[in-house]
């Protein structure tokens, strides 16, 4: 408890130093997280995935958070390795010939050392930071308490449920801290990409891997965005970019299991292959989500607003009651931006970010896998911009869908499917007379109901108003004539020309009204006719000459 109080005082001091009550800009948030230490840096990195909740400016700034932090002493590294292996009755000295004292990478959750096994193999040892689980859990608990007591700080006050977001952050962090899960990710990724000859992953050693220690093959080579080195070694940057983008699209659309952090440090080129590293953060789409996303990409490519709307409604979770009309209008404006563009001109990452902005405006949130995909696409686009800027991911995605549609076309299945649809149409069509009969019976019994939600235009409103007014006036005139006729049949006095005075006045008013409205009708018709005459054609100026014939 005293540890929590001490940490809370540290956090309060940092927040006070940055004057958080005056607002939090994206840059200020990043600086605060960096000052709060490695665990908050990791939290910020995970928060950058939430472009469906956080404003884009905040996500972009949080993506700048560096994972390079002060390394833990090598003595602590040895202690973590020793404790982890001792649980399995193994002495780590029996596994490694040596482990380099100096880490080749130090991040908020783990650090990496180069090592040599007893058989002489060059490997990488990834070691979890000592006490990181306890530290992160304490900080997450403190954040939960802060959410309950601190007032909302603009413009972050529109975040829906910070407690829910923190729970998700903690879940993602726990997955990253469990290296057996990362090893399983590596194995699954390798299996799903086994048929792709230009893609590989490091071999890992399951017999030496625990929750706290991961041992894998050492990978040299060049970072995928090191254009100069790749050219010097005879690589074609366009080919690398094309295959890199195609493989990422394949991971998303075919496998539903993709690398969620494909920045240049996690992708290398070696021996003519793209090597994917660091599988701690992987995105996963359910089969349902994957199919909806594929349907959405097709609909965007075809500029089909209704189908895009259906895909978004099927995919997102609403914070409030959905307004389909508002969403439809926003998506229509979104698609109009791309109406004049070809497939090769659409920026897929930008389009997805725009889609997420629309979902935020309509109080919707995306599944976790889709938010990770948005970040992954942004990073892939960044790599392509560095090595092959002419490559377009949207075009690759659509071409892949088209090729699969042709490849997967089963004529027998399609014929069977069409036949079933026709049979259903015939069957349903035969029920129409009986259904119509039932509807009419319900109506005659006074039980038929119909709900109409009409939104009349101003022109329609004027027409209805005029029709109702004329109808009321006509009924009044008719009533006046009928009433006057009844009075004339009596012997009511006084009389004018032998007609009761009241009857005479009634007839006079009715005839005058009929005359007035008849004259007004013909005058208005004449005025309209004059206005509808086509204007005189102006003489056109002729510029240039006829086209010359060859």
C-alpha cells in the first residue's frame, strides 16, 4: 500500500509539473508518459492503437513513443533467466555457451541479448524485465482509481469508458509479457505463411522458452527501409515493396492473423526473403470480422454506399442508438472523395482512418483487431513510402480479391446456388396471393396497421397546405349554398325580391366567393404560362475553327 502511495505521489508531481488542468495536447501527453517511466510508455504505445476512440492527432503522437529505455543490469538479466529455468530444474549454464553483457535492444517490457548455445548456434535471448508485471499492474490499478476521481480533461472527455480501455490495455500488456504466447504466435505465423517462398520467420527453441525467456535464431540482414544497403546488395526495391504489401494483405484478408507492429525494426531482408520479427503484438480478426472487412473493401472499390453502410453497421459497436441516415450521409461524403480516383490512387491506410473518424462521429467503436489493423496499415504505408512510393495497397487488396473470386469460382456450386434462389423466389411468389388475402382480412377487421415515417420537402408541404386550404374553402362555400337553400324554402322575414334576407346574403357571398376564386385561378394560370415561355436564344460566340482532318 505504501508503494502505491509513493507511486501516486510521483504521478501527481509529474501531472502538476505539466499543468494537466490546463488541458492536454498530444505532445504534452507523450512527454507525460515518457516522464512516468517504461510502463506508461508501453501503455501509450498500446493506446496509440485506439484511433477509433482517441483523436488521430493523439494516436499519431503516441506512435512516436520510443521503446528504447534504460537497460536493466546484466545481473538482473542473469537472475531472471536463472529463476525461470530453475523452475524446470535446468541450469542455464548448461544451455548457453555465453550471453553478451550488453543488450542489443532494451524496451519497456523486455530486453534482448545476443548469445551462443552450447552447439555453437547464434541466438537471441529475450528476457522479461524483473518485476515488470507487478509494476504495470500497480500502475494500471492507480489509473483505474484516477479515472474515478479525476474530472474529464478536454478533449479526451469524449472517451466512452476509460475503465474498459484500461482493462484492454492490461490484457494486451499481459499477452506481450508472456513469451510462450509470442512463441505460439511465431509458430502459427510460420505455418500460415509456409507456402510463401519469400517470407520467413526466425526459428525459435521451444525447449528453452518460458514465460520470462524467449530464445530464437539470430537474424542479421538489413532493415526493410534501408534503401541504400538493399540497392548496394542487388535488391529491387519495387519487388520488395510489392511482396511486402502483398504478404501483409494476405495476412489480413486470408488468414485473419497479422503482424500488428510492422515497423522497419521488426522486418528485415535476408537471403532474398522478408523476415518478420517480434510477434509479441499480433492482430487477429474473427472469421465474421474478416468477411465483413473484405465486403467493405469491395464496396469501397465499387463506390456502393449502401453496402459500405451495412458493413460498418455489422462491424462496429454503438455507444448510443444508431442513426443509419446520419451514418449513410457521412459515408456518402466519404466515398465521393474517391469517386474520381482509380484503384491505384486510393490510400488504404488513409481511407481506413477516415472510416474510423466517421465511426467516432457516429458514436461507434471498432473491434480490437480492426484498431490494430489501422495502426499496422499506417506503418506498412510508411515503409512503402521509403522504398517504393508508387505501390498502392488498395490496388493490391482489390486485385487479390478479384483473383480469389475467379480462383474460387465453382460453377457447379454457383449453378446450385442460383437454382436454390430461383426455387425460393417461386415458392415465396406462390404465397403472395394468400398473404395479400390475409392483409386485406386484417384491414377489414380494423386490425391492419401501417407505420409511415415521412419527411416532406418544402415544396410538398406547400402543395399539401394549398390543397387543404382550398378543400376547406370549398366545403365552406358548399355549406353556405346548402344553408341558404334551406332558408329560402322557409317564410323567414324580412325578404328581398321574395327571398328571405339571410338566404339572399348567403347566396350572394357564395357566388362572390366562387367568382373570386375562379378569376384568381385563371389569372395565376396566365401568369405561370408567361413565365414558362422559353427565353430568346442568345447568339453564341464562336471561338477557334473546326477540327482539322488529317
